[in-house]
C-alpha cells in the first residue's frame, strides 16, 4: 500500500522548500532510498511545470570509490558534477543509508582528497541553487534512535512535515535579536564560552534548506572565542563516532581537544587545514519534536533546547571569514534533563535550561 505521507513530503519539498517554478530544472539526488520517494518527487516537480533530473547513488559503491580515490580521477569527476550542477535551478537530495559507518574505514587522506575536489560543487549548489537536503528513514536510523522501524518512521514524518511556516515569525525575531547582539556567553555543565557575533548576520532555517529544520545560525567573530565547551550529544564525522568531545579555545582557536579514547582521531580531523581549529557556525536549535540525539546531524542540530558550535567552514551568508574543508556540527543540549544551561546576549539571559525567555521567542519553545 502506498504511504500518503510520501506524497505530502514531496509536495512540501517542491512547493515550499524549493518553491519550484515552471521551466526550472531540478536535480533529484537519491542515496539508498526506495523508488517511491523518487517517483513522488518527479511527479510533483512535473505537476509544477519543472524539469526533473535524477542521480542515483549506492553507499557501498561510493565507499569503494573513495577507498581508491586518486587526484586525477576526482578532478575529472568534480568537473562533470560541477557542469551538471551549473545547469540546475534547484537541488533536492534524499539521503538514506543502511550503515551509518559505511565510510569509517576510508583512509583519511583519500577522504580529504575527495572533499577538496567536491568543495566547488557543494559551494555552487549552496550559493547558486534553491536546495533542500534530508535523510530517509531506514532500520539503521531507527536503531541509532533506539526505536522500532515503524515507530521511527512515524517520528520521521511527524518531524519532517512540521508546519515550519508557523515558526517563521518567532524565528525572525530571534534573527533580529542576534543581529543586534555583540557579546554571547554560554554556561552549563562543562561549558563556559564567551565570544562576539557583532555584524556577522544571522540566518533563519525554516524548512527551506534542510528537512528537518528549526534553527537560527550565525558565526562568532573568528578570533573572539574564549573558554571551553563540552558536547553532551554524540556525533559522527567521516564515519567515526565520537562521544563527550571537549574543546578549549584561546583567541578563537581550538588549543586543546579531547574525546577520550578517540582524542587522536579527533585532533587528526581538526588538523585538516588552517581553518579547522576555528569556529564557523553558532546556532540555536528548537525543533519541538526532536528531543534526543541519534548521531544524525540533520536531526541532532535541531534538537529542542540545543546549540551547536561548529569547527570549520563558515557559511558565506553569515560569514566570519573562516575557510576549511571541515564543517563539523557538534551539539550541546541545555534542557534540564541534560543538565541545563544558560545563553546570554549582551549580559541578558535569553534562554535558560533550553527555554527561551523573551515573549517574542515563546513559540520556539514548542
């Protein structure tokens, strides 16, 4: 039996997230997902008069390519992918996965080589197209979330089909507040951070780029970060799982990084390039349905009552000038059930234990 929620999701992606228009070209990028979502997206795009193009990936084949990645090979591949992306007006990616750690044994130098060549493709997609990226529910994701497959699918559609538009007024109020702020202070168990966000700008994420969504982000002035942070949500990067990461900062730079038995692996990633030890993004997350981490960053960075503080590349629409091959969203949850915490803007308490205090932001509390 066909699941009507798939059609609803396709409608949201085509009509709201990317707002496809007649004659626009959209690349539909599918990674380990069933035909049903691809069919729904193609049909919905055509219903709007858009022109769908499709690309299909399999994670085990991608892993095999990465394990033997060569400079000349990925240079040619990136050239063709960039030419394809340059022809597109919009991009929708649905990313499934049977094994979250599929690329964990890809040598780090091969991964860096591939990321270097693919960066222009990613940059063009982000800067020049209307785009939206989301995961697809799988038994692997359900296992990560410690849920049955059926329960996780119900959770997934509830999360993805949230009425994001209803949150936009409060999100715009948070954006305005961020853009008026100079000094930010964040405190909590294992965390005491201080930095400036003056004149950087802030961006509302209300279902137009990532699904699930539910954050407003900016970036710290590059050299302003002082103090330390402990991330209480588990994370995964380049196929490697990390828990309890703790970072210390001086003049914006990560001067000490600890992850227990994986400290060496953590520091190897943070030594990727000159920008990977500086922060490229600071964001407050508030999706009312997402409350627990599951090592999937598109979900985890939106957790209600959370913030993420991201080593690496800054987004150019909220730019502190930091450039890196790395962009690693690491999450701290500040609700009472995770130990609590405070966020201050210019000395004023804005959020306590995951709850926004200003009246204009109340709808972001769920």
